[in-house]
C-alpha cells in the first residue's frame, strides 16, 4: 500500500525563494480556477472540467500579466487543478462543502510534485527548477528499495519546512491478537478502556497556556505590517507548533499500542464538529483531539490487519448497565459513578467502554 514519510529539511536561500514563488503560484492558480468555475456555474449553469481548467492554465501563462506562472514548475500547478477537481467531486457527491478560496495567511503553504518533476538518486531528492538536492534530515529510513512516487513540500506557520515522500510499501500484518477493547474518549482521561484502564490526558495546551497568552498579548501590542509584528506572530506560531507536536507524538504512542494489543477496537462515532460548538468545552475538546485519535486508529488498523468498529453516536453507552442491560432514564455529565438496580457499581467511563465493546463485537 502507499505510505507517506514526512521529514524536515533546510532549504538554501535560493531554494526557499523558489519554493515560496511556487506556493504563491499554486494558490493563485487554485483560486483563479475556482473563480472561473464558480462564474460558469452561476451565470451559465455549466460545470467546468479539469481538462478545460488545464487548457485555461496554458492560456494564462501566455498572457503578459500572468507570465510569472511559467517561471515555476508546471507540475504543482497541474496538481492544484486536480485537487480542485477532487474538491468539486466531493461537493457534488455531498461529502464536503463547496470549495473555498485559499488564503495567503491561513491556508497551508504546499506544493505537490509528481515523478516527472523531481529527481531521486541514491537517497538525494532534487526538485524541478533546482540545481542542488534538498538538505533533508533523515529522522528514519525509507523502506529498502522504495522510491517516492509523489513529493509534497510544505512550510508551516512557524516557518519550518517539511517534505513528504509517498512510497509503495508492503506492510507486514501483525500476528492475530485474542484481545478486544472498547475505547471511550473523554476529557479528564484521553481514553478509558473496557479493561478499566484510563489513559491520562496530558493537556498539552494547558501546559503552555501562560506562555501562549503572553506571546499573544505581545502580538496584539505591535503595529500592523511592522517587522516586530512578524516576529511576534512567529513566536506565537512556534508555541502552537510545540503544542501540536507533543499532542501528535502522544496520540501516535497511544494508538500504536492499542492496535498492537487488540484485534478489535470499538469506538464511538463522535461528531466533533458539533461538539466544539459548546463554548465551555470547546478548548478542552480541541486540545484532546478526538478526531486525530480516530483517524490514526483507522489507518493503523488497516495497515496491520485489525478491525476498527465505530459504534453509532446515538447508542446509549453511558446510560446502559453493562452487567444487566438496564437502561437508565437520564445520566447527566456530573454523575461519574452510579449503582444499578441489579447492584452493579459503575464508573461512568469504564461502563461506557464496556458497552461500546459489546456493541462493536456485535457489529463486527
């Protein structure tokens, strides 16, 4: 299967300038193609295909005002049109909202190169329009004999440069496991398992909240457009990046362990987008990152031959007694332990995890 390996790299000033131009052109082509497709659909009621957008890109390069598009590699620009085509396909299939314009400040700065736009020789990667290879920090080796089919270069808000290499890899399945587990996601505990174990929530954002608030106050005091404001914005971005890195590292460790130890993993199909609208819990829910936890479990289970079951979010896992099956009428969030009429004493989260496991095994 295809697997991406992400590494940090340090470009030369010339490479950084070339990549920055490419990012800008990719964003411009995406936005202009989106504008043309929106206008055609609004005024004429017709859909513009990828082929038409690609032909329009060729015409744009020949005009004096858009000649700068020809100065960068054409492959990332074509890939931007393909991404826009995929966004419209998802919209018309009702899997996503209508595509939006890419912002210079808020959108991720990235460019995708296919095999014709880079050279891979003896572990050295050279992109189109560049003479020297990228100075990549190989934090882990690529699979032996693997050659990237797609390369994605990106720069985050903290100014760090990353390259993602997509390779074909044969991943060995893990030996079958006898255990199965139900996982109840929470805020006080990141995850409560049906075995009774509670995985602690490190609260990464809370650890840096004071430093983040101080940096944001300093940013608010600077003048718009000044060099000091750019420096202050970078300090805020570095703190956010540190929080995100620690959170991602912890989630990787937790999900890898769950997948290695259990053959079946049952989770609740939470609608995080709706839950973060709760103003009192939005910050805590965002910090615990349930969506990323679920995503990691999904692709790791697929890699290693495990089964992940998403139980319907309306399943009353907290109200149901895991011992006798009695359904309670109400279970407010402030009730953390309760005793059923059958005499069973329950920890709210452990009981929910047990019920999720039973429902997941029934479905699988």
